[in-house]
C-alpha cells in the first residue's frame, strides 16, 4: 500500500514531528509532503490522488484535515483517508477515536480499519467540503474569544469562559432555513451549527448523537431570546445535555439552505465561508476514513482495508 502523508509542521510540537518522522517508517512505501502555505495540503492531496496513492494521511490539526478533504473531492473513493492528530483541538479525531500520540496514530493507520463516512458539501460564495462541523453566528464570536492563551489558562472551561465573554456582542439574525424539501421556516436566531461529527472547540460535544454514516447532518439552532437564558444553556452544552432544551431547535436533515439578514459568516472545520446564502448537502458514505480501536461499531458500519 502506497501512503502519502501531508504534514503541517506548524501543528504540534517539534518533538511530535520528530517522533512522527520516525514512526511512519513502519507504514512501508511512504511519501512525506510538508506544507508551507495555506492551500498546500489541498494541492498535495489532489496530486496524491492523481499519482495513485492508496492511502492519504493528514498530519496536523482540523484545518489541515479540512484542506486534505477538499483535495480528495476529485475522487472520493480512490484512496482511504487517515489522520495523525497534531493540532490543539483535534475535534474530528475525537469522534473517530484517534490518538494524539503519533506512534499510536501510526499503529491505527497500519491496522487499517475504516468507516465509510459522510462528507458535507457547502455551497456559498464558492463550493467547499467538510467532515466535522460548520457554525455560523454566535459561534464565530466565541471562536474569536477562544485564543490559545485562554485555552492554556482555563483548560476544560475555556469554551465556557469564551462564550460568556462573547455574550455582550451577540447579534440577531433574521433567518430563512429550509430542511430537505420542506417549506422554509422564518425566525430570528443567534446561532446555527451544522454538524457531521460530534465535537467542536477542543472537545465540546455540540452534537453528541451525530453519526458519521447516516446521510444526515445534525442541526442545532439557537433562536433569539434573553441573554440570561442563553447563558444558562452554555453549561448544558459543555456536558452534551443541551439537545432537549426548549431554548434551542434540533433537527436532522440531508440538505439545508440558510439565508439571513445580516449575512451570516460560517466557519467550516476552521475555514471561513462567505456570508452569502449557504446550502449544505450531505454526500452519504463517500469517504473511507481510518478509525481508532475504540470507535463504536454500533454508530457506523466499519470494514477492513484488508478485507
């Protein structure tokens, strides 16, 4: 099996990178590509597909993973996709139970058990793809507050700290949202999350019941209301107990279209999407993703590359 590893040297520590370079030798026939600027990972993934690599691996954080996924869009079924998590959040990797230790992650790649995962296509100012989460509205303000310093200082409470800091600047969005072929709904909201997987912001279980292969996204929408009630929702969100809350709307759909005034900027796996109307369409089970040994086989169909 020929493997192309696309490494973001800015992710993780220098020691992690050195450990990775040594560990990947056990994968056999490998080619290591190192990114230097934005867009390199997408280009390297496209080139790897064209060159016939069997396994293409993103070694970096969620942004690197997103770039590689967009490069694989030329032919989703051509190669298996692996991840060596080296970022600060590693949110998609939490869903697939990958390990941040490069040596363990390489063992997972060698094991080669895959899940046929959905990919989400978002069409707005241009067409992009993502496999984890897209969020618009209030989430963007939280992300601005969620700096590396805040994460280092507050640890697991960093998201709560950032959310509370963002509340005074919250904005109303007059939205039209259509689920599949239903009639559009019109409402005023603070935020919307379109989730293919389960975690955001370094481990916040935003969509705790999301499945990677069900052909649907989980949609969490926060209608406009009083700020004290919204503040009370944040701790529930950190524990993954928010889906039953009357303070939000929760739906699943294979396709959604969102328009808003003012225009809503979406963040897809860390990459910014323009603030034009956006359509999210699930591409069911198109990408074979290598999953960790703790991945729950009851949540998605798994199969081995070795048959």
